[in-house]
C-alpha cells in the first residue's frame, strides 16, 4: 500500500472545500481514495475527498489493471453537478477592492479628457435643480426659501480653488453616504426609478446623470474635494470631504454661520499643482460655453469687469505758477479717464437651444444667427433642416449646408472637421468624430444633434459600437440628402451651382464610398456634355434628352472640355446626334464607374472596345472584314505586342484610326492619372496598359492606300514606317502618352521632308540659278568668224 505523505495531505486540506473532510483525510491511503457513505444505495454511491459531490459506481464497469496503483481498478461516474445544495453547503463572500485604485481606474477609463470634469459637475447641479423643481410641484414647502434656481462658479486662481454652488435639492447626511460614499450609486437613477414607479410620474424630467460616477470626475484635477450641502428636508448642513488617493472620507456638520447655505450644494475643488490652470476665470468661462452652453438653468461665473470714469489729475507746480499770474482767469480742473475694475457675476449661457423649440416657431433669421454664433461663421448657410426623430431612437437635430467650403475644395482626406456637435440632454459631449455620425463625403454638413438615449459618459468606442448611433447616422444622412435635394430643386439655380462648386467633389466621393445611397447621390451629380459645354446638366436631364432607341449613357473622360470635344471617339456619335457626358474632373471617371447605372441605363465609356451604337449591320460588317482582314493582320504583325488586336472601327468618320482601351483596362485618362500618383505602382501600370486595340477607319484614304500597299508590296519600308507613324499619331490623338516623344518627332520630321521634297525647295533653286546668269538683250548682232588652223596664216 502507498500512503500519501503528510505534505500531500496538507495541500489537499489547504482549500476551504477540502477542509470539510479533515476528519476523513488523516487515515487516507491510496486504496481508500474514495470512501463509501453510510447510506450508500444499491449502486454503491461514493464520496470523493477532492470534490463536494458524490460519485456513482457504474455497475457494468470492469476493473482494469495497473502496475502499482490498485486503487484505480474501478471507474466512477460523477454526479457532482446533480447534487443538492444541502449536500454541499457553501459560504457567500463579497468582492473586496482597493477603493482608491478602483476609483482611479473608473475615472480615468471613462474620461480621457480632463476638462470634462466641469461638464459633469454642472450636469449634477442641473439635476439637483431639476429634482427640486419637479418635487416642488407636489411639495411647495421645499421652495419656501425664495432662492433663484441657478448655478454659480467662482474661482481663486492664486490658490487653485474652484467653487461650484447650486440652489438645488441638496442632500441629507444619509444621502451623502448613499450617493457620494458608494461608487456608481446614482441618486438621479434612484429618483427616476421612483418617478417611474409612482403614478404621478408625469412628463419626462430630462435629468442628465444616471450612472453615479460623474461626481468622481472631480478627482481628475483635484487632490481634495469638499461638498457642503443643505437639504430643505433637514435643518442641518453637512460637509463631505474626500481626497484623491484615499479610501476613506469624512462627514461632519457645518457649524460656521458664514458658510451656511439656505438650500443646495457647494462643491469646493482644491486643484492639483499641474491643473491649477483650470482656476482661471477665462478658462472656466470657455469650458462652460463649450460644454454647458445649453443647460436649462442659468450659469453665472465670477468675472472681472471694468468701467471707465474720469478722475482729477494733480497740477504741475510750474503750470500752477503761470496760471496764478492771471487771477481773473477761471480755474479748470484737469481730469483723465481711467478704467476701474471690479468683480461681479456674469451670465455665461445666454444662447438658447433652438432645436428644443418647434420648427414652426423659429424664423430663418434665428437659424442663421444660431449658425453663425455656434460655428463662428460670417456667411449665412445655403440651407437648414430642423427635425425631431421619434420611435425606436429619439433625438433632435438642426443641420446646415455651409455657403463655402471651410477646409478647401481639394481637401477631403481628413473627416475630423468638428462640424457636428453631439449633445446628450443639452450637455455637449464631443465634436471629434471619425465617421460615426456622418460619412466622410458628407463631413461638410454642420449641425447639432441632441439625444436622450445616449449615455452622458459617451466615448469613441461606445459610439462606434452603439446600435443607437447607427440608427441616428442613417436618419441624419437621409435628412442631409433631403436638404441638398431642396437646394437642387429650388428656383434659384445659382444656389446649387454655388453648392456644386464647393462640395461637388464630396458627392462624387460618395459614389465611391457609399453604395447604399447611390440612388440619392446620382440625381445630385452635374456634368458638362457634348450638347452643353458651358452649363452643367444633371443625369435626369441627360435621360430626358436621350434618343428613343438609345439604351445607354455615353461618356468620355478627359482633362478638359476642349480636349474632350476634339477627341476622335466622338465623331460617329456627333453624326448621330447622341449626347456624350464630359468627365473632366479627375474623380469623375471613378465615381461613374462605381455608379454603373442610372435609372436602368448603363454608363458606357466610348473610349473602350466593343462600343455598341445600336446600328449594327452584320452583313455589311462581314463584307468589310473580308475586304480589310488582310490589312488588319498586316498592321498587327508590324505593331506586334504594342496592341492586342487590330479591328475595324464603328466610331470613326474623319480620322484614319484610333487607339481604344480594353474593356476591363484603364482608359487613357485613367492611365494619365495613375502615372501622376506620387506612390503609383508601375507594375500595375504595365499590366493594365498592355490591353489596347487599334481600330482603323476603312473609309479613310490613308487606310485604303495602306490596303493597296499590303496587297502589292507588304514589305515596303515606307509603308511600314507609315504604319508606325499612324500608330504614334493615334496614341497622341486618343489621349495616351508616347513612350519616346523624341522618336515620334523624328518620324514626323522625316515624313515632312519626304512630303515637301521637290516642291517649294526646288523652285527656289531654279530661281536662284536664273538670277546668277548675265542679262541677254533682245536683238544681238553677231560676227561670223571662220576657223583658222593652228599656226596657219590668213
């Protein structure tokens, strides 16, 4: 027999569960690892030393042999999960925590920005005032002290102290213990629950804080916090004192008459050394206007003011002697203007939240004034939308379309424009969003969104994962499109032209990034066309002007209207009076390719192969291919890998040839743009550029001449050079960039020399020789001289 060592037994008895079996564990040997209960049933029910449950012996189980451990000869089926609680009594414990560290974790995880402490404390004060006003309806004695319902903030920048006083409901001693002494215990949440359970709940009280942690944000900047509070339900005033790195707090009764409050709460924050900058009056005023501008109660801050007055100035002795000489002269006292400073309360939140009012009650001038003041704009907005959304998610919003782009027409990369201000129950939360409320292409929209469904302690992570925010985003985007559509349909066409000039590229970006809203974006797009080169048209206007048998929307991408108008791709379409859209903005082509269709009409690039103009004649095409098929093969052999194929064109009328892109490759315009990219990938460029189709016009004299050369002398060098020059010319006229411009120039010079030889240059030589000959008169008398032999005599 193998016995367990004392050390092993002690290790088994170390836990509280095993301790219940100390009386059994002492004589345990390896053969008695399980012991039988006195009331074991017929199955042979056993208790395990290591578990609190029981084990049943399986009757059909057969023992298996082991070399040195005979006690493992039986297998047991555990029924610990099915055991009753009475068989294994357990003791319940509460979690213990280091309160100071827990508070530090809570505060610093909820609040990433220190300056929100003032927002949280003002929200608590607003809740206290709201509770008093609500309870005062049924309990008028609570308002017996005629004190205005307001919030007052005073600072001491020398000592780094901020004092926040409200005339709200206050707290009793027990409420101090319950609310401030218990982390995450919300008095507001209890109050709302009581209202909900009460039959006299009435209307929504719009209380802000319901999480019980807003007060502890004070420790973000404070090393010590004092809360002096007086409830109208109590005759005594109590002071709660807590420190940042302490797990304890104190409560005492206020005995100093000078510090007595008629009603309400006074918070005194003793700021940390590094955070004493928050005690400056100007800093406090800025924070109040930013975060708590629209709190429903007046907020006063203690500010330094001044007024101008005149004071007497002492006269100079020298001047006094001069004036003394004239005793009869009237003496005038000299004065100067000085500014006398004093401290007084100043109302900080003067602006009223117009989104809480009915849209019928707000005038256009009030909207414009609110827009200018909230977003520091000097121009009036092009349009505004004031609406309330009810149902699954409730929120109020006022949206504006600016008159000009504040960040530049070409800057759409950064979506963090701070144009949307999110409020929760009138308390500002954030304006730093990265596409949570509006997509990037609508980042120019400015406005205010106020929701009662979001938590006050909202963070970027909460916004990204919140189902409420996703619903809000869909409705905000829909309202934004309705607002833009209103500008487009307005009688003043100049308004939408101004909008398109500033924000047209944003909507084109939406074609790329937001497939769900293509039907809303497409009617707002504007383009030049072959029939409207000076004024942009909409896609609806294009569809209205389409021919009865026209099935598709045609477009050509280029760098300007001029180059698009003169491209050879347009020749046949202009003959047929088919309108073609001119995409002259770099983003246009990508935007249209993402749209794919509009009102069941596909977008067709006329610079791509397989262009169908709806006039196919198979018999005529077959006849032309038989006539010029040999020419196409001859040209393809000469050009080699420069083109994928040579085909007969159905889009040319006056040009001899054109170079079209593959159906799934880049167009000439796209290739030009990709080359211009700073971080362009040249390997992709080579792959996409390889698919080009050389189309020839069989009616052109040059092509017919080359056809004759192909049949008679296909190896003629001049004819082959003509093919090379024809390809280079088509490369340029089709919008592509030649690989070797110098070589192209040499070919052109050579062809010009060949064409001009024997013309103007030859005539000039003859004239020059004629000018060098002597002048011959019309009548010349000549003497006949007979020949004389050499050395002879006459």
